[in-house]
C-alpha cells in the first residue's frame, strides 16, 4: 500500500524534523521518497523565526542535499521544485501527489494559533480535505522530544466496516515494522454524547444508557473478531473497549500503550465543517503528541 512517499519541505528545521519519520518508515516499507518544495510568490524570509527557501535555485540545492543524505542511508530519493500558482500551496502539494502517484504524503505540522487557523484549518488538514491520498501528520514540537520508532501502533475503530481502511493500513505498517497493533473502540457515556445526541440522552436517559450498553457489548464482540483475524495473520495485536469522551479516551489509550503512531480513518472535513459535524479525527489531531496517519473514507459518519 505504501511504496512512494511525498515529503514537502520548506527549508526550515521544523519541517526537516519529519525526515527521520520518513526514513524509518521508508526503510520498513521499502518505499521511495520524493522531496518537494513549493515556491511561494513573495515568500517571507523566515517562517516561525527560521530561514525559508526563497527561490527555485535555493530549493533545488537544498532538496538535492537532503535526497543525497537519504540515498546514503539506502533510501531511493529524488526531488521536485514547483511554483504555487496563485500562491495555492495546498493545491500544488495535492497535484504533485497525484502526478507522481504518491500513496502517502508526510507533513510536518509546525503548530499554529489564532482564530483564522482554528476555523480554516492548517495546510495538512486542507491537503487531506482535498484528496484521497493518506496523510501522515507529524507535530514537530513533540517529535523533538524523542527519536521516532514504530513499535506500537494504535488504531481507533468504531465497529463499522467504514473505518477498517485504517486497520488495513496499520496492519501493513505493523507487519513491515514488526510492531504491535493496539485496537481501541470508545463507546460514549450519556454525559459524553455529542450535542446531536445529548438532547435525546437528557429526555430519555434510561433508554439511552441501555442503547449505549448494548453498543459496548457489540463493540467487544467486534473487537474480538478483529483480533482473531489479526492473530491468524501472525500479527501481534490486542484490544480495548473504553467508555467516556471519545477523543479523551483515544488519547489516554495512546499514552497507555506508549503509541508511536496513530492510524485513523477520517472524512477529511476541515475547519468549520469538522467543528459542526463533531468529527473525531480533527479533534484528536489537535491534541495528539505522536504522529497520526489519516486515511480519508467516504460514507455516512456516525454521530457521536
């Protein structure tokens, strides 16, 4: 599934921090890497206080050096430099992903603040929103605290076949990395229901609680079946069913299993759309401290 990585870089040390992740996964998956820089019209001299590639010549020199370093470590690597038409960096990244037939885009999330960023979403979220190429999002601020390895992979599920795309991708990575898969399903409690469901919970608390208890039983059966399948495939895997706020419990489980990577399916909503829909993945991304692989799926998203 993952044989060609696209890694956009802007020349900053923050963006470059994603290279160890790309290197580790490329070795495990026997994937090749294409480094990309999109030249912005009237680009700033610095980004987040760090130097930024100002033109195509500087970008080519920089990417050539980084590709050479990867090649010395046994990874097939090349590079591309492009100019963002109309300054649309997201469109340029996505277009190159399609043109080069990349099956994974690795993006460094430098972090951002402010109302505009919160509402409109970051470049990584927008890339995922526009296309079907999976995105591996790495928060460089937390990555600097420890070297990346891939020995523990957490996969949040919801008893729906819609989200098994994430399990298939995680299984491939786990097999290649000799990692352990940790599956988690979170069934909300009445007080943790989304606004869409909380009104019903307030009016019919006993009935709602009974429905959620049935959902927990179903989740345990579903999880047991998935674990049997994984064990049959000779993969190391365990599972956990939790109750409470979905995002909080996913992050707690990530800490509990010392996850190196989260793999999640998402509808790819960004900004206000994600906020109003109650989408889980954007809220996990906002709070997670480990790399997250996001795979876009289509279909009706369960209401939380």
